C-alpha cells in the first residue's frame, strides 16, 4: 500500500493499512480529465531531490490542497486513488481494487471533495448543487460513501460542508441508502443483495467492467480484474455473490404482476401461458442473473434466510412449526426422521455449463412454474416465474427460462404469493410448493438453428445495392427492440431486380412494451426499379434492366390477423419509393392503423425513418441503410402506411387532402409532401 506524506507529497510503501503509524486520511473524488499519476509523483520526487524543492508545491492543486488539509488535521499520511496505485502493474492494480473498500473503511477520515459544490450552497434546497453533485452519480464513490466511518464533505474551495453523519437524512434522500446504514446503526451486510444493488443502479462508470469491480467490497467479494471482459465482469460478480450468501434477492429484479390484475387472474387458469408468437428468442430478461446494476433500479426486495434447524420433537412443536414455516416463506424442506425429529434444509445452487443447477421449491402449473425463494417486498411474498425452455437438452432436469410473457408483450419475472405471514397463494388459491431439481437459464443455451439470428447476407456483398452495417443492426435492437426475424432472398449475388424483404420483430419481452402501438412486425423492402420508364441512362445498367434504388416499410400484426396483408402490397410505387426522389435520401413511414384527423395528431403511432448514404466501398452502386424510430420534427417527407389497400389496378381516387399533399391508394399508403394538411375523411 502506497501513501503520500502530507508534508512533502512523497510516496512511501506500507505493508498494510494497519501498519501506517498514526493512521491516515483518504480522498474520495470524481476524477478530472487530467490527474497526476504514480509515475509523475515519483518523477517529481527525483527532480526535487536535486533542486531541493518541496514536491508538494509542484503537485496538482487537488493533491496539494488535500495534503495541506490532512496535515492541518494532524495526519502524516494520505491515500488517493489517482497517484497511490502503480497502474502499470496489473497485479498491483488488481490488489488495490480488491482492497479499496478496506482502505476506506480503515481510514481515520475520508475527505469527499465535491468540485461542483460551492461553499455557500444551500445543501437542503431541492435544486442545491450538493444534490446535483456528480459525486453522487459515480460508481466508485458508492463504496467510498459506505465504507468510512468518518467522512467529511468538502466544497470546491476545500471548505467542510458537513459530515456523513450530520447530513445522513439528506444523503438518504439523494442516494436511497438508509440513515441507519450511513451512521453504522445497521451494517451493510444486513441489507438484502437486491437493495444494495439498487443503490448502484443510477451510477455510472467509465469502463463497463468497473460496474462490477466498484461493488466487490460492498458484497465482501474478491475476484480477479480483467479489463477487456466488458459486462461479463458483472456476471462474475453475481456468481461470486451466490457462493458467499444464500440471499436469493439477487434474482428478484424485473417487472412484477400486480395483484388482482388481468395478468394475475390469467395465472390462475389451468392452461399454458403464451410466450408470444415469436420464435423462441432469448433476451436478457429471461436469464437468472442481471446484465448490469441498472436492472435493480428501485428494487426494494427483502430476503428471509432459510438456514434454520430444529431438534425439537415434532409432536410438541407442530403448531409452532407451521407458523414458523409461513414466516420464512417455505424456504425449507421438512424431513421427519425416526418419527419425532424435524430437519430443515435450504436452497442449493450450482453453476454449470447448462445454467445454474438449482434445488428449489416450485409451484408447477400447465405451461409455467413459480419458484418460492424467500423473496418479499413490503409484506408481500413474491415468487419467481419460470417457463420451461424448449431448447432444454436435459430431460430429467429441465432448463427453465426466467419469466413469462403475458398481455401486450410484457415479460414478467415476479408474481405476488400473498402476505408474508399467510399461506402461499397463487392468484388467490392456496398452493403447495414441491422441491425440485432444475436448471435455471443464465445465458443463451447451446447454439442451435433456432437460436442463431437470421443473417442479412446483403451486408457482406461487395456489389449489392444495399448494405447494413453490423453495428447498426445491434443499434436497431438496442433502441427499437427490433430483431431480424427473416431476410429473403438469402443468396449472393443479389442485384436488386427481385426485392429484398427483411422482417423485423418487436422483442417486447426485453423490458416490456414501451412503444405503445399494436404492431409487432416491421417489414423493410429494398430493391432496384425494373420499370423501363425509370431505367438509368447507363447502357450497362439499362441492359440489366436496373433503375433507381427503392425502399419502403410495411407494418404487420402477429399473431392476430392483420387487415394489412403485406403480400397485398405492390413491391414498390414509382416514383414515390425511389430513394433519389426523397429529400436528403430520407423518408419516414408511419403506421396508419389508427387514422387520426391530421398528421400532427398521429404522434402516438409507430414511425420508422429510413435514410441512405453511399457506401464508401462501392459508392456508385451501394447505399448504406439506416433505420431509426423517432417521430420526425419535419413531416414534409413522410408516408402513412394505411389499411386496407385497394387492388393494384384500381385507379387512384381523388385527392382528399389540401395543398400539395396527395394520396396514392394503389400503393397502400398515404404519401405526404411539402404541405401536410389532411382532411377528416382521410
């Protein structure tokens, strides 16, 4: 452990925090763009050894001011994460990260420097700089808040604003951490895993790995640090937590079915629960472990420990035992041995290549199951919803995905099971959990044909008329919840003379249905016009019969019958779908299922915007496709895809709009240009 001498800002090494004579002060802060490193301070010390200057005078203002303050407070030694870790040594960096919670907990005083809070700030005001300080939103500062017993908040002028104990009620309002924890009336270990995770839900780190590394001390975990592993680090953290605590609130995140709701009633029916019409597609909400602390936002989950043993005679404690079982949510299994003695055993979880092998009590229904894991929230017992995965490879011990998809495509993970002091009830009916051994999904099952997403082969063709960038397909999923369901034709070379149809499906189970519309599919059609009226001047292209690039979007319903059958639409409308006719090669397509009186009133409808730019690899023939889902500010270049379409040979009807807008019913869409004033008849 390296520390700075407060008088000269010179680095000295100690065996452990306990070996520092007279104790030490420690700095908590938000890193600036430029911070003084371990090597820079060592260089300063060497230079000053020659010149006779004090290295502290040449140190950064933050290090210098902190050293001066600690010296005035009687401390000879100071630790700061910017310059007291040799980050060129991976072993030393890993040791420091694993020890950091301990460093802060053993410090005599912690200085929390808030560079964005002035000394005259009214701390308790609703819009105070203290409440808005970036220090409260960083991942690493969470453990720096929890670990030290004596923490002093400092203004940007290095003036004390108050201690953690003094400001505990205010800090609780800002962070959600109870005063009892901040003032050490309750230990962090007494708080459920889920609630501790929720404290970090709104915090940010520069590196994704640090989302996990900054929480190790809060959970008493040590593990290797592997920068470059990305979000896998948070998965490893949760696996380590499972090894160190029986607290199953780690699994208690995600949407919960509301009591007495239609979904709650549906669970009481003895019939399979639909998992939506999509093929079996895995997403993060179906896995036992979370992908980041953000999934625990506002999670107020409690856990009742099942580690109870009884050696009393069964006859003398039978009534008392029943009450006790209710209080611990059937977290135990009762074995009667020799007719008199009761033994109780708890859950068991083992990490395997197929998922987590679990021994847990289940309530099994036709189509789903509920795991009773000792979870509760505000006196309501909660169960973890499970659905058997069709990709399970072990018939004796089935693999269960977490959660089920019910109405409106919302994926629920939790269900109420009655009051914590009462019987276990599912949809109001008493149920009796039975112990089972099953696998619980923690990641995608082994790759099979049904788990590999369809490829968009045109993205890999050198001379294909269109390309999707691979990262953009991921962005479409992240931003719009759209995944590629099919892409036809699936061959190269593809010239565009026959249309390409790419069907995207809404993965509503990924965090629920946020779009608020009724459609479940978006169909993108791409091609080159083959009409002789629009053939290009190039003799080579004329010979091939290839004209302008064209594109359009259609919307589909699944599983319900859709009045707009996409097959009824013509491939494209000339010249409306020609990209060269679009302003800035951009057009918005709006789902016209619910026809409003005018375009400005349609902002609740689904809108997909297409834009195209020439591909640098083949700029004369290939466009890069970009899709977005935002409602455009400018509606002068938009099309409403409406239903039902008239047959292709039906003449266009009279213009029902005004100004320069017109309706092309033969194409199954309303095309709006320049002036968007639609009549109520539209």
